[in-house]
């Protein structure tokens, strides 16, 4: 069986999660009558220290809701130049919300207060008005880096001082909390609205939560319906999310340990470029010195290790539920063989 390191979205529900899904009480969620969904939303809001939460189909939808409730058409939001919102959400901010993104280049995905302030538009008839800033924690394209809490607070405080709303793309916020030893509420407190994913390292089959003030969550629910995201008897999906929050958070440390072992093994190989300082959670991103990345990925796949390219020049391996220490050693063996044959 292949070792599949393409993404942590490839996790499969375990026996306990499947059992919880099979026993879920159902109702029509569009009518607000699915008790399991309601419970998931209540638990998620409480876990992140927010007034309310909304179950949505994906992190991309959650981030789009963060756009539409924090900015209006013709306005602008600030985001990291390598953020998922800017690079990998199909231009939804522009196409569906009429909102422009101002990209800011950062070091390791951490935006400083000075960068936040500098990116705000001067009031001018020629300019869109800056409405909000988006942060990402952990940061995908920077290698799964986690914001230090003090830095996240400082950037959020500056945004609020400047009159901006703050949205946190916390797709992997529980990875960030585990890696930094920080209560997830403290990370979420730096932002007005937060999105987090159930379908990555937490192992649920689908879904994300959009969390924030009750008024903004109510507005997000109207937008969710407009976008075609209203779902009906989905308590079994919510049950998977509840199981994930109760049972899958602490084990993220195992994924981080496996990623570190993998990264350190790769760093010892001739022909691989990797910055170990950025391997803080479950993502391992590296470059190649003597082999085309696409050819490398294809040859690894042929030998039973599946990875992906995060750019034209970089390969990404992601550890997750279902990947164990033996899989890591098998991956290192295959990579060594592929590089030897290059």
C-alpha cells in the first residue's frame, strides 16, 4: 500500500469516528433543526472563545465568509502574498465578493505590525478602502510555520488600532496550538473571525467551522445559503467533527514528530535543500538540486510514496493520521533510492 503524503486532507475516519457518525441524531440544518450540527457549532464556538460558529463545507468557503462579513464590494483586504486566500481560493474574493486583496510579502508567514500599517490605503478617491487583514496560522506555503502568540497579538492589535477587522485562516489552528503549547482560545482571540478545518489533521471526512461574533455568524449563514452551502440532514458529518475535537487534537503531536523525523532524514541527503527551522508542524517542504521536482514526485509515486508539488520548484510531504513511523522510514528509503538514480 502506498505511503500517501500528498496532504492531510487524505485522512480517513477511524472506527470510533465511524461509530459516532452512525449513531448521530439528524435534522434539517437549513432550518436549524439538526441537533448534532447545533452541538458542533456550540462546542466549536466555546473551544475558540467566540460567541457563535457556523458549520460550512470547506475552509475555502469559511475564508470567503470571512471576506464578505468583514469587507464590502470595492474594498480591500490585506493578506500574506503566499497565503491560501490569495493563491489558492480561485479568486473568490474578487469574483463573488467584489473585494480586492493587497498581498504583503512576509518572512515565514508572520506579518509585523509595521507591515499591517504600511499596507493600509491612504484615503484617496483613486484607492479602494482597506477593510480588514487576513492572517494564516499555521501557514501552508511557508511550510506549516506557526505564529508566536506575541507576534499574532501584536499584528492583530495594530489592525484593530487602525480600525480594521481581523480574520484568521486557522485551517490548521489546532496544529499551531499544539506546536506552540498555546491554548487555541488565545490564538483565536487575536482575530474577530476564525475559520478552522475538521478535514485535515483532525481526520473528519469533510467540513470547517466559521467562528466569530453572533452578528457576523448570522450574516455568514445568509451568505452560506446564497453560495449553495446550505445542507440538510448532515448530523453524521457534524458527529465526525465532534469526535475529532474530543479525540484527535492531542495526537497532532505525533504528526509533528513524524514530520520532524522525515525532515531531518531528508536534510542528511545530498541533493535536497530544506530549511529545518520551518518544519514546525506536519508539513515538510523542500527543493532539489539535481533533479526536476515533477520527475522526482513521479518516480517516488512509482515506488509507492506519493507526494505533491507546492510550487514549480518545491516538493511537499505532509504527515497525518494514518502515517506512522514505519511509513516515514519507508519514505526516506524511497527518496534515497530515487536520488541515487538521478
